[in-house]
C-alpha cells in the first residue's frame, strides 16, 4: 500500500469533508503541503469545494525559500497571506476574525528545534476557546518513530523549543497537536486527515514520497537526517554547513584544527575527513574555512552523533571558550548534559539522553495515531 499524506487521503474522508463544508477556512502551508503528484493544498481544497479565505505561512515563508523575518502580504488574487514568522509568531486576533477553522499542511522534519511544530502550538493556543477548529492534514515523520532526549528544561525553552519535548520525538504533526493541547490544557478542537500506509518504523526513503524542500538548507532527506545532530552547534561559533553542498554534514570555522579533530573521532560507522569550504551564505559566508565532513550511513541516532561531535570538539579544542560552548544549551536542552560534555564525560551525557528518550516513549504513547 503506498504511503498517502493526509492531503491525498482527504477526498476519501467524507465525514471530515462534511464538517468543513460551508466553513470559512484558513490554511497554514508552504510548498511541502502538496499531494504525492505535486498538487498544492490550496488547489486540492478548492477542488473539493472548500472555502479558503486566508493563508498563513511559517518560518521560511510561503515558498520555503527565505531566511529571517517574513512580512505578511497577499496572493495575486488578493488572498491575505499572514506571516507567523515576522512581526508576530502568534496569530493576532484580527488574523483569525471570521474563520471557522484553520487547516495545517506542513512537512515537519522530526526535530524539536525545527519551528513548524512551535508555529502549530501557537496556532492551537490562539484558536482555543474561540470556536475555531484546527484541521491537520497529517504527514509522516521523516525520521520515523525513534526518539532521543534530552527533554528540554523549562528555563531553556524558546521558540526553538516551546514545550518539554526531546530533541527527536518520533511523532507526526497531528500526534504532537494532541499532546500539545493535553500539555497546555487547551480547549481546542483538532480534526485530522491521517496518513495512509505509514508506520513508525519507516523513515523517509521507505515512504516512496518525493522530498519537497521545507527550508533553504534542507534540500534532501540526507540533510534532514543529519540535521538533529550537527544543528546542536548552530548557535556556537561554527558553520554547520549552511551555504555548502552538504548542509549539516560539515563543521567548519576559519581556524578549525581539523586534523586534531579527525585523530580523536571514534565513531566507526561515520567517517570524518578534513575539508576546506567557503560557505556561500550564513555563518562565515565568503570566508575560507577549515573543517570536517561527516559521511557514512545516515545516523539512526542523530542526537547521539551530535553529542559525539561536541565531545570530540571539546577534546580537540581545549581552548573552546566556555561562553561559546554554552550557547548550545538552548538546543541541547539540558544543563546536566552540557556539564557532562564540558567535563569530558560523554558516557554520562549519552546516558541522560537515553533516559529522557525512554521517558518520552511512555509520555507520548496515549497520543499516537499510527
């Protein structure tokens, strides 16, 4: 049975279509919200005689090709496009006026700090108590059902970690939505068009679905598979491969001691080799950087890999300033894990991560659909 995203399955869902008939709908989407054959969600909803009166866009904008704040605007036909990554990251009351429901069709990438789930959380908060239903056209989690901690601590939470989730949660957007409303005690109505043919032991290649770039630096599943690991260093003074031909597989900086790093690298399944790169954009754009490139089997445990990278950096660069190292805490999410890494105790950092991953499996169980 082929894997069909919720958008593809929607025409067969007579009960859901009946609930949406004659309703004024908003639509939160981008170019990942398409059928297997590439038909955009807006076109599909209109072909089903559903009345979409407003569009919403997440980080990276309505075309998933932008970085930084995005302004609201309108389509050529005059349909408003409300940016939820610009002047506000929460839907303003005026954006919701006159809407009966908001439909979400976005491809998440399965990592806590990828912001599409945070945008959905704010949308759920805004719709709660306003009698505005949230309709999720569900999609597979590209990483499958695996989950790795740490679960983010309250004082480290931000838009790149709004709620106590592990780094990889192993849930779909619809499953996360049900967990969010339980966690935040929201009076929100969620309706779902589920994925057909998907199971939690499938990663993206097993779905047979074409990859649609959800953001500029995730051009393929390979980048997404490495993302949850190397992105832990995003806020530190390193390039994580943005602006290179291997985003989230390259770690670089102008004065990187690459040979020393490679000599200390101990993961036999993932090779680290010395490279020189000149990022075309993002950090160190236009500068010659020394670095390492990671290759091999796509990591089944990207967080484990990311913590190994941090531990090797700590060993190969003993002069790494602690204030720069500490910038990773917002994405790692655990001060205990950070302290263990600073003290050269990778084993403890990994044990804490496994503990939180196992706790999350029990926490998420009541909200799983697949």
